C-alpha cells in the first residue's frame, strides 16, 4: 500500500495567490461588467526589452541548424552566462567568486524551495515575519515546520517585522537557530536592510554555526548606496550564506524562467558525527540528479541583459515600475494611509485603517468597493495581519486608475 506524505496534509488548502484568484474570479462571476485592476500578484506587465528579444531570436535560429542545435545543457548553466553574472553582478561590487559557485536555475522560487533538501529534517528554522510563503511551505512539506496552530508553525521561529520595530527583525536569543531565511529588499514589505544590520546577522551565523539562506531577488531595485545588493558584501558571509537571484522582476523573465544561486565553496555544514561537509558539491549533486538545466534560449536571453544596451533597457523598465511605486507612496500617504517600502523595492506595504480589523476583510472591501486587488498581509505570516501589499508591476495607466478609484472609495467610506 502506498502511503501519502502526510506533511502535505498539514499545509493550508491553497497557496496564497490561488486563494486570491479564487476570490477575484468569484467576484467577476457576480459582477461580469466590473473592470478589476490587479495590484496584488507580483507579476510583471512590461514586455521583454529589445536586447533580450534579439538574443532569443538568434538562439532560436541557432537551434534550427545542425551546427547550432543544443540538447541537454550543463545542469550548472552555460559558462557564457555564469561569466557574465560573475563580472557584472559581483566583480563590479568587489565580490570575488569562482564560476563553479554559480548555479543557473529556472528561477529563485524553485531554488529557495529546493535548497532545504541539503539539511536534515530536524534542523530548526527562523524566518523574518511576514515572509515569502515558499520558504515555510517547502519546509512544511518535509516535516521540518511541525504543525500549524493559530496561524503559526510549531517548529518555526518567527522574527516579527512591523512598523513598531521599523521592520528590523531582532536576532533570536531565546533559542539556537540552525537555518535563517532573509529576503532583502523584502518581499512582501518592500523594506531593506543596512550593511550594519546585515553584518549583525552574518556575525551571529558565524558565531552560532548557523546557515543563512539569503534571497536577493529584488536587488536590482536598490538605489540607496548604503543598502547591500549581496550578502557577500559582508566579510565572512561566504562561510555562512547561500544567496538566490532572479531575472523575473529584474528583466521581466516571469514567463521565460531564469535565475541563479550562489553556493560558496567555503560553506560547510556538520554531520551528527561532527564532520564538516562542503555544501557546494552537494548542491551540484542534487542539481545533476533532479534538474536538467535551464534552456539554452533562456540563458542567452539572460546573457543579453548584461550587454550595454541590455543594461540600459532593463534599467528603463525598472525605473518605469519604480515610478509607479513612488506614485503609490505619495497618493496613499496623501489619503492618510500609513505605507512603507516602495523606495528600494517595487512593493508597497500598507497598514489597514481602523474599521477594517483584518487583512482579508480589507481585501474584500477594496475589491468590492473599488474593484482593485491587493494581497492580504496575513497571507505572508502572522505579523502580516493588519497590513496589505500592493505591487508596482502594472502599467502607468492602470496604476493611476487604481489609485483614482482608491481615492474615491476612501473619501466615500
């Protein structure tokens, strides 16, 4: 008799954004003439830049010839892309990596979900709260998160990030944490971490033999020179951290699928017997077994964003989305809402006003009252209750229309 992995049964019935889609679709059925504007899901709307399109066409043409055709590629990624990443994302910031420490993937979501396979099921995990749901859900699937009660997993150490503590998580002192997830610029709050604060986490990890999983998917949106783009800007981080990157929000690759993960060769973890084991070859072994590599066409497309014209075009798209973010910040603040983020990240984190006691309640009030979709903050963790998230990834026109509706709805409340 085949037995199911019962840890899956402990998960909420639906992934957060599936729940949102279900509620929005139900609204559309009841209100078929309503024009719903989505500022909820973090998907991009602007087309791929010309340099990327040109590279994809060229790669497709190559695949149509006997000489240029490529089948299975290297599971770690083609050297042409890894070298471009090394030169532009790290050497330009004074960070020295080896090409074999860079692993190309089909996106940061896959790697942040799969990376937990490298550690024992009974490691303790700590997360900033609120947080990207994939981190906890992937640990729950193997049983590491324990059971959920009152919106919290029993074996997860939550580190609240709220307006009351300026969204700066406190390093846990009550108990030891084996693995810590950090995401900066943060999804969902849009807030960032300074080099001084990040150095505290690296020092904690080195002192306590803790492993840091650092998600830097939104680093391209950072404009403040004092905010780190990579955890490896902090001395010692190569000995304690794995870092994840994505081209999805940087270059609009949500439908193309490409990202990369850095696993330094100095990074080790212990066996029960006390032996130190390098994680780089373990991740390489995992990828070689379970992953056939990112498509050649996608990797050529990613390479193109590092060309001079690609950099200029991608930055123009990032600037486009950040114009939305700045408009949202100024408009919502002008309406009296308390909002955060939106300065070094494409997310706006808004505290719901008095009268709406819960995030889901405000979500439905905004949907039915203004036909605008946001994301309930509680879907990102218990400390997200009382907040909602807006994204800056829609068009200028739709963003302005959504804000006009929110303003009218706010005044009428």
